[in-house]
């Protein structure tokens, strides 16, 4: 089965919006059409963003909603330890842990809306694609 790492921005967008490519990607994951690979660092970042006061207020996300989302992600995703390191690669060094997760988890794709990562196009053989491109791949007949 296809596997992918979702950048924090894709997970958060998919959770807070009921429409669009990030939401389609998360729905396909919940329907078990592909395997999510993530790390504890990504999950901490998702939880931090979901509980930001401006996000929580704007999208009516409670602390319990954030906890439930993280619990589901931990239960259903392949969570790598996040101890694998890579040399500085991304324009934004804070993105390197996402790349490392893809390598550590042997992901088929890295899915992001982050232009710094998308500019790389590929990392150690792993395509770096947008949520829309991944949603298209998921819809293709196999």
C-alpha cells in the first residue's frame, strides 16, 4: 500500500477544513486507502498549531478536539522515532525533520504545501508533492 508523510500544514488544513485537497487526503487515509508515516515531532507540531488561540477560536477547535486528532494519528499512523538526522537540506532548516521522517519511515511520497520543500521536488528518491497532486494519485485506478 502507498505510504506518505504529510507535512504539518497538510494535516492541520485537512483537520480544520472539510473541503479541499488536504481534507481529501485525510479522508482517504481514514478510509485506509494509504498509510500515513509521521513522527512524534510532527505530531507535537500539529497539536501546537491546533491549540493556538487564534486557530482554536477561528475554527472552533477545543482542546479535546486536538487531543482526539492526535490520538487518532498516533493510533493509525506509522510513527517513527524521529531520531534519524540528515545534513541541512531545506531552505528552512526547521523543515529538515520532515525530510528525515520520510527517509526514516521509507515513505513513497512527502506531501506538503510548503514552497521551501516543494522546491526540492525530490529528496533521496522520494517525490515531494502538493496535496492536490497526492489526491490525484489516490484517485487513479490501480
